[in-house]
C-alpha cells in the first residue's frame, strides 16, 4: 500500500510551463504550483496507513492544499475544468486515506484489499489528469 501512495505522488508531479505571454500561462503555473504542493503531502501518505496520527496530519495537509487549489483565480474555462478535476481527485484520495486508516485500525484485510484497488484506480485517473493538464498548459 505504501507503493500505491508513492506512485500516485510520483505520477502527479506536473511540469511548470515556460513563462510567456498571456494570463493562461500564469494561471497554469499558479495551479500547477498548488497541485505539486498537494503531491508533496501525498508523498508521505504511504508511511501513514498504520499511524493514525500521521494519517490525520497528512489528511489535513491535503485538505489545506485542496483549499489553495480552489482559491487559484482562473478565468480560462478549460483550465477551470482541470482545477475542478484536481479538487475532485484530491478529495477522493483523502476519502480513501480515511477508509484505509479505519480498515487498518479494525484489522479488516478484505476492506484493505478493496481500498487498495480503489487507490490504484485513483492513481490511474491522476496519471491521465497529469497528462491532460500538462498538454493543455503547454499549448497542446
């Protein structure tokens, strides 16, 4: 399970766009900066599955980053869609973290296996979202 969170974090690092003209580039860079900060918090998630206090701290860090991502002012409609997708994915990840912590506490192996599969699905979705966001922000 630790590898799942690390894979999610590694897959989700976005490339900042080379500065140029226009507010889209600036908005992309602001959004990407906040997304990458959230991924830094997620990188510690794998080590927290069996440590309730650490899991809570990471959960709170991710929640704070979600609020920062929501707070990025974006006028570009397509980029707003990306912003919403990131908020949804990070919120989904946080819910899975809560579920894993609860399953570990209960010693529910079946539930752990189910949630691990769900986190793998989230990882795949995030990987696709990284590609989409990078492509859009790089003018593709």
